[in-house]
């Protein structure tokens, strides 16, 4: 495996990442990795939680002959820009710039470049594909088919169910209506015109991103996708609704494969117990679930093989 520093511009901002190549010569099919929400770097790591999902995926694909590009989000790691003034649509613009950069690398087969998004990145992958981005296919890891607002409301209820310790005790003892409380908070976010605010005078919240994500509904874009789609969601995911896989299957008119992985959580690890964020810190001590890596690889191989056959048929007709 070879890893090279990569840099490209998006909206006048310099973004930094890693181009991972198989340890051989030639031109390779490739995958653009688009990260989930928050201040995460090219490996999907946040200062409070290190999941390394994209490091694991990039390494595995390179061992199997497939290149990849992953990058730090604006204002994170070695990328320029300001995270706190960056919205959902800015993130989508950055992903499109990254895709164009990847396709123009000398080691890459430009017609065999795929987009893989995780969580928010899956919403962005659907958005790009639905709007005609020149990709060979898309992989949606823990993606959604409902609006950002609908997903966040569903998430709030599921997360609250599994809360342990003092927080869980407070909710149960005082019969707190989590959904009602969240709706109140979301209405405040939608009304503000600022890029960010402070919550309880301490934590900063990127409300520009929230406003744009709340308003985004992937259904229309999913219906416009004309390239093959692989969607993988875990049965223990409590941040996006696993039932969205069925919605995706109805919306996507292109070849679609949906995989509901038993016991898989939003962090792409399996968890045998109750679905709860309380075990996230224990989950990240393990690598990304091999089942997920294998599903991605097998699907990519099928698409690459199909592209090669189609290319040969075109040449024979000439």
C-alpha cells in the first residue's frame, strides 16, 4: 500500500487529504470517501471519539487493488477554512471538488471512480449522484432516505431509550418528552441567522450546518440517481432509521442493493447487547466490521467487472 499527501481547492479553500494506492504500478479504480458529520478528519476521527473507519476502508481496498481518497473537512486537521461557518452544502461542494481531483490523478481510472459516504457523507453521496456527478456508482453507509429533520427526530428518541446512568435516570424519573424538547431546540436553530451559537454558554453549535441539513430531503436526489447503488445499514443503528433501506429501494431507479447487517451500529461495529451510544467508546476499540468491508469490496468488484465488459463491447463495435 502506498499513501501520498493530497491537496486540492474547493470554494477557494485548500483541503488536505490522503491518496491511498495499491502497492503496484498501473492505473486503478478508486473510491472517494466522504465523512460523517462534525469536526472529523480524513479518518473520521473527532477529538472526542476515534473511529478510524476510513483508514480501515482505505487500507483494505488498497490491498485488493482499489485506490481511494479521503480528506480532512474544512477547518479540521490540515485543511484550511473555518468549520464553524461551513454548512451542509459547503460539505457537498467539497466532496464534488474532491471527486474531480481524484478522477484527474495519473494513477486513477477516471471512469471507474465511486463515491462512498458514511452518515452525513451518505446524504452527500446521494446528493452528488442525483445531481449528475460523474461517478461510476455510490456506496451509502448508514445513510438515510428521509429529511435531515425527520432523521434527527427519530434519532433523538432512539438515543434517549438507551441512555444509562444519571441522564437516563433524569429522563425516566421526570418523564421528559425527548421529542418535544428536541423539536423546541430545532425550531430555535431554524430561526437563527447566525453560523454558530453557544449552547448553555459553553459548547459551540454549527447552526448553519443544522439549518441546511434539517431542510435537506434526499428522496428527490435518490430518485434521480442513474448509477448503481449499494446501501449498508446496521440493525443496531440508532442514528439513522434502518427502515430507510426499504425507502431507498423504492426510490432508486438504478440497480440497487440494500444490506441490513445484523447487530451493526452507526460506528460500523457490531454490538450484541442493547443498541445504545453508551457503548460507543468500547466499540471503537475494535476495527471496522469485516462484514462491512467485504460487502463493499464484493460490490465494487462486480461494478468494476461490469464496466470492463461494457468497455470491451464498445471497442468491439468500433
